[in-house]
């Protein structure tokens, strides 16, 4: 019998069983009692050839349709240099495990070191890890750091303008742990910071905010860090990392923890994953940050080399006393971001962010002229903005008609929050990748529907 | 042989990528007000300024300084470093998948949903569970989610006193760490002489404060917990639940199911058992699978097949909620699905059988020369101890591992499980041929002979790599974590 990906011939099997000293493979399963061994094959289909699988998947893929995406909400369609996919597909990157054996993994380790360096440069923070699962999980890890950093604390304050899914992941984080997520309400589309002072009770360990926030709006965190630090609380800012080319960095706002997603830097939409979470912290939190960290050191001959380091924080050493359970991370996705940033450089990153800003404003400006839709708030935004429709029938028609023209016009906020108050809000994202033609196509269709 | 940092090749003004010029109507950009200055970034970031070829050569060089399954044998125990089929890589680059936005209208993403739904069906069949969630991004994430469901289940039943999670001493470090993240206290269960769960010790710890037992089966010594039915019955009898760490499913898939063993919830490591590449540390995928007891607590949204096609269902009052940003590591799920399609029911069973055959074959060759503290038939992996070598010649497990690097192999897992001193854990997987296993065993045995005669030689290994053993203490004491 020949099986895919298994090299054994009948002759091999025979020789191996002889060497082991058993008569059959079944004998090797003797410790599984009769009632555990399946009498039948598991009820999945029979194997297929490569060609059969290709045909089948190709047919399934045809049930997907793609359009010109003006969709964002944490996942954006930016330009990506061809170097990224090509280099990130090199087999010694793709098929390697976590670089436990430093001497034979210098390439991967150095790539992680370069990733950490770029994250530190962009966020302005002192220490970055080598990646986390995604932006939402980075926020949950930040909450854990906060609770662990202030004695007797049990609550983490979060802004009501966090991405709805990040907020949901944080609520899950708190579930059944005795910790609490307390939401600072929003006002005019941004965090209502006036209520911050009174919210900072002794049980509160820190504050997590997001900018651009769930609506794409840019938040102003002047004086926030001072207020938090005065009460012994930590300050975490979550950002789409590309936005930091334009807006103040977490360090410049005085944050202790910078978190978010690097999807906007080199990762495909890929139906939302793999993405890549990042986290960078101040020096004071260096031994609290979760996940793998790569450091540079020297070998016996004084040659510079890289290795996984500060592992006394991690689960394989500390078990129940570890700062987090994270083991596998999103290394290959982090590598894609590293290649992307290496190709763009700072000027390229600024250009991508700046063009996204201008194009988003171009679309927003013209859409705001149309009857039946308005920009919800007069607050600065970057590449994504919220539109409010005057009625839901119109909104549905708008989305449908634009879809018919191959345009994915935006994300309905209520599809994330499941709240009726959000039903008329559409979030529209525009990146540097959207051409003038695509913008005009959108506008023309919008004018037709909304007239 | 080493490669400088790319930032050190930087030259002001050099570019590796150009953006198309902004082509909006003249004047629009000029008329557009700038963002308020207090929101603007102050300090530029220092990133490389290089040409495209510099980028290509840099990362190509770094790839040559890395080692994957495609480069050579990788018997890294507990990690199931089997071959990652190229078909999966090819399909994962189909634009019909890579250009899909996670929030586009569901009528336009039925292909993705059907893959996730069918994968869940297949994984349910393979594990003997009723359903699952694909959101967790890795094994440890799955553990966290599974234990969260256990937490929610007991909260729902008002059994708030169930605050303990039992974990065998041989368990992976993520198990206790995941328990603590959910607010549980960890109680360690002893192993018996055979390396299996000490049932008496377990029973003495079972009471109304126990929420769950976490178990890997086969365990991390590569041994099947043959009393699993008695174990699961005892835990259930005291009202607790059983968590299965699926990292070692490769030994038994298609042969037996965790469901039949009495487990209530488990995670899979698709990046191990289901052949998706590990990417130098990730992304993986760690689906959680549950039986009917825990099904209502699965993360949201669920995927259902209705007359109108696949839909997400959010209205699930007992759900623990969301656990990832979107729907999971979709491109990893896709590769695992391709693997299952390719292998089929007979193929996955054959994979398990040959993984076990290979491990036993390799063990039979090595046990004549090395100490295998928990002997007898193993499953897909086994553990040797270098304790005697250390006593007699000063040679440690690490020394043996480093010596293997020079022979062109990735070493086995070192110092895990902690139950075995100076442990080396071998998991050859089904992918390796008898010739490879023979050559590997010969290499290891001749290394051993050499070590006995000349211990200093192994102490200095590896010799063939761009750097030798690194000063780990310095890395910690004088952290150099970025350029
Ligand atoms: C037994 C066991 N459990 C859990 C894990 C954690 O899996 P992951 O790295 O995917 O988080 C591992 C990974 O090495 C493992 O070997």
C-alpha cells in the first residue's frame, strides 16, 4: 500500500518490525485496549491525489468572490512589495520550528531581532517581543501584565472605543478569573477622558485605549499617562502599526505598553489570519512581557550571535509561575512584516500612511456631500471613517448595488457589535492601494444610489 | 559566514520600493488640512534604506542560516516535525483565499466558510468530539480557551468551588500556565514507575474542588496511558472534566479517539499533527474540540450550514465569547484541510502507524547504547537519558545535541520532560525513511563513541555553524534586544 508522504515500502516495514521484535504494527498498539481501538476507519473521506484535491479546492474557491475592498476594521488591503511573499516562502524559514538550537538558527533569530528592533523604533518603546497571536490577544496579554504589576488590583479599564472584537476578547479574558474589564464610555466617537480620574480607583491596574479607534478616529491622550502613573496604573495603547508613521507613537504619549497588529505591514487579508500581534514595553516591564524574545550575545570566540533570551518569564521554565502561556507565536508573519519594512524604509512607510490619509479624506469629503449619509463625527481620522445612513433600507441598497459593481463598500459596525444603535453606521477604509479609478467608481456608484 | 544587520547596510536615499504617485485632482491634497499638530508623530523611526537586491540577498542569506524540515531530519520530540506538503503551500497562495477580507459579506465568502465548516466536521470525526472552534492560534491558545470553557461550565452550574486543575508532572509547561491564566490553582499529579499517571496519587487528589485533569495521551514520555478509562471515570465521578492536550495526537489519529477515552475538551496542534509548517515559531493553529457537555460554551461565532448556505451564529448565550481577532489562522486551517483531503481516513491512520513504527525502530537501535528510563514499546516518541554519560564522562544531553548539529541533523528536544534527567526526546515522525533513521542512529552512536574517548570534542560542538555555543548568561545580564 502506498500512502501520501510516507516513504515506507513493504520490505521496509518488514525489516523494521523484525528489528523491533514484533510481528505487526498492531502489536505496537497493544497498550490500547479493545474498547479504545476503532474498529472502522474514522468517517472522513478517502484520500485523494494532488490533482483531485486541486480540482476540489479550486471549485470551493469559486464560491468566494472578491471585490475592490474598502473594508478595514483591523484588516487592511495595502500595497505589498513582491519581495515579501517570495522571501517569506523560502523553505528553511517556512519549515523550521522555533529556534531552540541557536547555532543552526541564526537566520531566523536575526530576523526576529530585526523585527523587534523595528517594532521598538516605530512604537518608541524599549523592548519588543518576537510577536503574539494578534492585536486582540496582545490586548489581553497587556491586561495580564497590568494586573500582575499592581498589588491587589483586579480591574482593567478599557476604552469603549476599542475594536469591538478586541473588547470581546478582553471580556473573555476576564471571564471566571475574578478580574474585571471596566469600560470607559465614549463621547463623540472618542474615549470620554473626563471620567478617567474618577474611574481610577485602587482596584484599577491600568487603561487600554486604541487609536485609530474602532471608528477609525484618532484619539488625543494628552495628560492620560500622568493621571495613570500618579495612581500606579499602567497605560497601554493599541494601534494599527502603520498609523504610527503619522500619529504620535505610544512612547510619545507616555505609554508603558504598545500593542496591536502588524497586518497593515506586509500581510495579506487572508480572511483575517494569520495576522501578527505585536507588543513592546518600557524597560521597567522587560521581565513581564510575554512571549519569545531574541537577544544578541557572543559565543566562546567572541563572535556576535543571537539567541532566545529572558526565558525565565516563559512557560517551559516557570510553568504555573510563567508570565503567560504563549509558546508558538506568529513568527513567519512577523518575518513578512520585517521584509516589508526592510523594503519600504521609513520614507515608504510614511508615504503609505500619508497616501492612505489623503485618499480616505478624498472619498470621505465627496461622500459627505451626498444626501442620506453623513460623517458621524467631526473628529480627525486617518484611513478609515464612519458614515451614518439616514435609513437602513437605503444602506442595504447602497451596499448591494456597490457589491454588484464589484465594490465592497464598507463594514457595517453592527456586524461587529451586534447592537441596534450601530445599525446605520458603515465603516469605510481607504488605503494607498486604492487607485483614483477605484475611488471614482465608488463615488459614481454612491451618487447613483444616494441621489 | 555571518550576515550584518540590514540597518548597517543602509544608505540615505536608497529605496527598495516605490509607491505610485498620488493622482487625485490637483489642489485636493493642498487644500486638505493637516492633522492637528499635537496628534502628529515627532521622532522618525530608524529603518533600513536599501535597494531591492539588498533585501533579497539579506533574507536569502538569513534563510541559509536557518534549518527546517526541508533541510534535513528534525526529530524534535513533542513537535511532530513531519514533512509539510508543497500542495498546501501552493493552495495557500491562491488569490481566491489570500485576498478575502474577514468581514466581507458572508454571501461572498462561502468558499472560506465551507472549508472551515468541513474542517470542523473532519476534526470532530478524527477526535470523536461533537464540534469545535477554529479561532485559537496555537496549542497553548487552545488550552487557554478549553480551560476557559471549563470555567464557564462550572460557573453556569454554580460550582464556584472548583478551583483546581490537576496536571501530571510530565505535562508540557503550557498546561499549568494556561490553567493559571484562567484563575485556577495547579496541583501536580505524580507519575508512577512506568512513567504513567500514578492513579493512587490522582485519586487522593480528586474531590469537589477539582475542575479538571489535563492529560496528554500518549504522554510526553511517548507512553500510552493505558488506564485512561479508569482515569476518566474517576475524574468524572468526582464531578471534574478532562482536558486532552492534543500535541501527541499523531500517534493515535485514525486508531483511537480522545472522545472514546472520555475527554470532554481538547486542542489540536494543526502545525504538528496536520502537517502545516511551523514557520520558525508560528503561525500555528490550535482548534478546540468539545463533547456535548461543553458545546454551548464554545467561542463565538459558530458556523452553521443552513438552507441559505453557511452562516455565523452569534446568538449563543453560554459562549465564552471571542478569543481571536477574527476567525483564526485561516491559511493554516486551509493547509490542514488540504492535508486531510489528501490523506483520507486510511492515510491518517497510516501516518499514525508509521510514526509509531519509526519511533520504535529508532528506539530499538538506540537503546542498545543509551539509557531509555521508561522502556518497552513506545508510541510516536521516546526519551533517553544522558544522566550516566554525564556522571561518567561529563557529557550532557546538550552536548549530544550540539554534536548532532555538525552531523546535519536538527537535535531532539532537550531537557523535556523534566521527569527524566538529561533528557533527549526523539520524535522521528512518519516522514522519515528507514535509511534516514539508520544513518541518524549511526551518527548518534558514533558521536557517543567519540564522546567517550574525547569528551572535550563534544563540549566544543557545534563546529560547522557560523557561531558556537552562545553566552546565555550575558544575553540575560546585558540584554541587547534591538539595534
Ligand atoms: C505537549 C505539548 N503541549 C502543548 C504545546 C503548546 O503548543 P503551541 O506551541 O502550539 O502553543 C506543545 C508545544 O510544543 C506541546 O509539545
